[in-house]
C-alpha cells in the first residue's frame, strides 16, 4: 500500500528552504507559484523546490550584475567628475592669456692688461655670473619687484580685466601678500646654470599688458644689477677712501700748525732768516779782524791814549757787540736767551713741522694711489645685464592649454585615486 504524505503548502516549503525566498520586484519566478502543486506527488514537489532554488540564485546573480561596485563609484566620483568639470572649464570658461618671453644674460666684465708692441692696453673679458643670475631671478619672484612695478603700472587693474574669467582673475581687495602669490603664478623664471642665461615668461589677459609687464621686469632687473655693482664698488673702495680722508686731515693739521708757527714767531722761513743773519755777520767778522789788525799796529806805534787808538778800540768794541747780538739771535750758547726765541730753536720747531708735513703728504699720496687702484679693481668687476631677446607684443594667446591641462588633471586624480586604493587594499590584507 502506497503511503501518502500530507500536501505541503507554501509556508512549509519556505521553512524548509529559507534562503529561497525571492524578491518580488526582481525575481525571475514569482512568489506563490507553488500553490497549484500543493497536492502533487512528493517527487514533483522536490523537483519544484530545486527549480525554485535555482531561480533564487539566478535572481541574486542578476542583482549582483546590475549593482555598481563601490570601487567604480569612487573612481567616478573622485576622478571622472573632477576631470569632466576641469574639461568644461577649460573648454568654455577659461579666458585667453597672452604670454611675452624675454631673455637676458647676467655677466661680469673684467679689465685685463694685454701686452702689445706699443705697450700695454686694456682688454675686456666677459664671464658668466651665476650667483647674480639667481639673485635676479629671486628678485623677479619676490615682493620687492611687485612694489617696484606697482610704482609704474597698476597691477591690480591689469589682473582684474573684464576679459579674465572668475577662476583666473585676481580677487577683489587682495592684500599685498595675495598679490605677490598671484604674481608668482603669472610670472615664470628659469636660469641656465652653465651660461647664466635668464628666461622670463609673463602672462596677462591683454597683449599690451603682457608687453608692458615684461618691459617693467627688464627695467627693474637692470636697476637691481646696477645697484649691486654700485654697492660692490663702494664696498671695495670704502676703506681706501677712509684712509685718504684721514691722510688729508693730517695734511691739513700740519698746515694749520705751520700757519700758527709763522704767526707766533713772525717768521716765514727760519732758514732764510738764519741766512740773512749770516750775511750780516760775515762783514762784521771781517771788520772786527781788520780793526784788530789796525789796533795792534797802532798800539805799537802810538800811545794807548792816542785818539787813533781810542777810535779803533771803540769801533772794535762796537763790532764785537754787534757780532755778539747777531750770534745771540742765531744760537743761545750763553743761556741768556731761551732756545725758543733763537733762530736755531725756531728752525728746529720749523723743521719738525716740515717733517710732519712731508710725512702727511707722503701718506696722503700713498692712500690716494691705493684708492685709485681700488677704484680700478672695482671698475674691472662690474656686472651687466644684457637683453638679447627683448620683449615683443604677442599676436595669439598661448594659455591656457585647453586639452593638456584637463588631461594632466585626469592623470593626477587617477594617480592619487590609485594610491589610495592600493593603501586601502594593503590595510584590508593586513586585517585578514
């Protein structure tokens, strides 16, 4: 006798296979389709249960296919959307920017003596000045040049032209620091380390603005180089100039002492005074010798009281007195006169002042020669800025690169996204 089992309803089937309940909205097999088979044989019901399981698994596979994975959602949100926005901006909103390029060289000139058949002549030698080239480029990208250029051009008005778009335009009421940052984004500089060649690229929203800015940068750079050269010359000659001033003051001091000496003693040149006294003393000495001879002869022939003897003796006494006075003016052997009032004393002081004057003049001449040599060395090491590619008014806009920039932005976002995904995957692996 065949044993029959009670029929299974839908609830009992679902309790046996709880995982097989499909979602009504997306199920390939609708719910409740087993009710007509409630009184079917057991084998048929088992087959139906297997079919339902397969249908449920098919539903889940369909759901997994239609759902977007989170990884791709992050790629769309973090890479594709910003790149698309950048492409729209550069294609339809970005304003044209005109660029002006100028190139110049910073070189040091030196004078060298070159031997020629007719003698020596000066030869100019130009050498690259790499350090000064970097100084100039640093100045071009500094706040100092912004202040210098603003004295000639209105940078705020130039970078807020109506042609500028909302993203590239200088913000309203920008501070000096913000203007300097904006200037650095619009001015590019490069230096060739081997040749000290400087390349400057200036951008603006109008042709004439870019041309005017490039000329202003060249003028400000030339002024900077001139200031550097002048400062170097001043530093090289400062010590020599101080020596010249000190030696000149010493010469003036000795001349002043000589002037006071002449006013005090009433003598222009004591040596000339001594010569004049010597000229007066020589005849008196000769007269004294003659009178002594005549007195010697008269004393032997006449009596001591004879008028001729007395006259000769009086004349001899007068000559000796004059000789003594003149010798007293020249020297002070007897101590009656102070050494300062005699010609010899005055001459000693005068010669001391003359020696001091000669030494001061000699020192002044040497310091003046040192100053001349220092100035010559300073002039041999002057710095020049030579513009060999002058600024020119552009005809077409070169910026922005409407295709290159979006592509670079896409690559940058893609690289950052890839790195982040790799880091997250590494962290998940370590957790497992």
